[in-house]
């Protein structure tokens, strides 16, 4: 920590008004799974199914944020956050997935937004962070076209309730994960494994996004609307043409599957060719791509790491987690590498230059729209020593990625904000509570919050609107 009387000079200043924030998601922090009229989502069903989540963890209690919201917002204010990105739980505000709103559920978000505004914190609302109401999954889930219309109806309910006080809206969080982990590999809820269903899910998620943008635009013309995608640079392991082709295939599935329809109004031709054995894209109807590419005001990018890939080796057994069922339909046999560089507790390579590459690509190849890093962060094993957590690894990760963000700005990227993932340690999906991403430690026995060193450091970065010279 720097000496507060003599802080190092700000060598890396960010643009005035840069939106410094932190992010969370409803199922990962709220708990209160059966309170206030909330009904099960696919993540309740999935986490309560034996063998799906490490150690049988569920989001039933999580960080108990539903009950602790006012003090959590006070904590955000103490850290000086300019913005807070949260998600609305669909099964809390529309428990059946269709029909009328549950006013008690909406009231929770009204109170949250009022509390944020009262502390001068800009609310950033994500409509869908993976918690599909279970009745909609029972009716076919995202592979069913009707789910897109249900999402638009739900969006209308939230817009009616919160549109007067929320400016920033993102529709979906990481549709790749919903589609390809939820319906492809099945490691996320609802845990189904069918390549064609995963592709259909991806399309209907984007259709739902487009319909939701149209509904929001009509209801709230002044709102700032966007989507959050998780992007990865994809690097071939060698210069061999077969490895370069493997990288092209994974880039198509991971990145261009979403970027092209949303920002260009078309699917990439090579993606359709790669998926020939999986689907004929017969689920795409005339006019869908026009809806999907409804103009936006911003694009949210979640960045964690890079993929390094190589061509399949004839007869070789793919790594266990890449075996079918796979999240890479049609490209199941592409090999994924780790290069021996430092990794986080998720085994994800730490690659800050990849953030520069990713932001520049979106800006230079796709759009002039303002960009926001809507998630970036790392899991590490933390030690509590004398009631403190000195998370030097996480702090270094944030520092390196913020320097990368600054480099992207210098290169001309209109990057307007950055949200650390995450404010709190929380329910890390299939990993349960075993992975800690928070800047603030959560003691799950007592629900005590302990700001880690990274949180105090981040507060200082925000206060000075920049980083110290290196
Ligand atoms: C992203 C998710 C977020 C969190 C981080 C670690 O894929 O959007 O909920 O799990 O990864």
C-alpha cells in the first residue's frame, strides 16, 4: 500500500468521467431463493441436482445480499464505486416466466436502485445473467423460439418498473455461456448436451436480445442500451495452416457467433460451413437478423483470458473436459493448450495484452460504439491473516488489466468504463463457493465482509482516476 501522505504520482491517468465499477449477478449473491415470491430458475434446479455443482453447493443463501443490500451498498460507497453492475433475477420478478410481475420482487430492485442513487452510484442493470425461470426450460428453454418472446415480455415489466431511474441496461450476460455451456457441454444449467440445441439457443438468445432492445427503446428512448459478450483472443499454437484453421473455427464459435449477428446483422459464412454436420440453421427465420442487429448505444465486453488451440491429431483422445458432450459443436476435437504462463485458480492463463487485443478488435473490426469492460477479474486462494486478506495476486491482475485498458484507450478505443468482477466472493456456478473472485471477502459462516487489499487499492485508483506510474 502506498503511503497516503505521499502517494505515487498518477502516471496512467484515465479519461475524465471514466465509469469505475464492480459487478455481481443475482443468483451468485442474493440468496433468499424461496422468499418474496421468487420461484425456481434453471440454476436452482441444476444446483439441487446431485453431481452438478462442486460439493453440492447451491445459491439458496449465497452472500445473503437480498437481506444485506443496504449495507452492501454502503460498502460500495466506501470504496468510491461510480457504478454498480447487478442483474435482475427473472424468477424473482416474473416467477412463472410469463404473466404478471411479482411486485415484491420488483420492489427489491426498486429499493436497490434507490439506495444506489442515494449514494451517487450509477446503477447498471443486466436483464439476464443465466437464471431462466424453470417453467420456460420445461417448455423447451432457449432452444425454443418462444423463449425469446418471453424475454421481451419480461424486459417490458422491468422497464415499466425501473425505466424511470436506470440509464444503463444490458440485455444478456455472456450468451455464449448460456448457449454452449448450458446446452452444449452441459456443465452449466440446464445441463443439456446437444450441439444443435446449443446453436439454436444462441440464436434465440440473440433474438430475445434484439426484441428486448426494441421494447426498451420504445419505453425509454433516453436509456443507454447494450449487450455483454465474453470474448477471447484465439491464438494458434503454431504457424501450421491446420492450427491456424483450428483457431479460426474456435474464434467463429466463441466470438464471431455473437459479434457478427449483433453488430453486422449476419452469421459468418465459415461458421455455418463448420457447423454443417450439426445444424442447417433452419431455425433462422426471415427478419431475425434485422431484429438481432437492432442498433445499440454501447457494447459490454467481459474479458478473462485467451484460448490457444491446435488442430486435432488423428486418433488422439481429446482432453477429458473437451470430450463430447462439448461446448464446441462441430469442432470437438480441436486441442486447447496452456502455455505454461501463470494461471489463476480457475487455471485460466493470465494475459493482460489479450484485453488490448480484444478491445481493439471490437472497435477496429466491428463498431465505433462506446465500449465498457463489464467484467474482468481473477480467482485466487485467499488467506485470512489477522482478519485481513492481502490478495497480492488479484491486485496484480487488476493492475495489469487496467494498464491494458489504458493502452487500448491510447490506441483509440472508446473505452468508457471498467467493472471489476467481482465486488464480493460469490457462488461461482459449477464451482460453487470454492472459487473466490471478490475484492471483498465473504465469510459464508457469518456473512461478514472483509475488503481485501485489492479493494482498498481499487478505491485509491478510483479516487485518483488513474494508476501509479510503474
Ligand atoms: C463470467 C460470468 C460471471 C462469473 C465470471 C467469473 O463468465 O459472467 O458470472 O462467473 O465469469
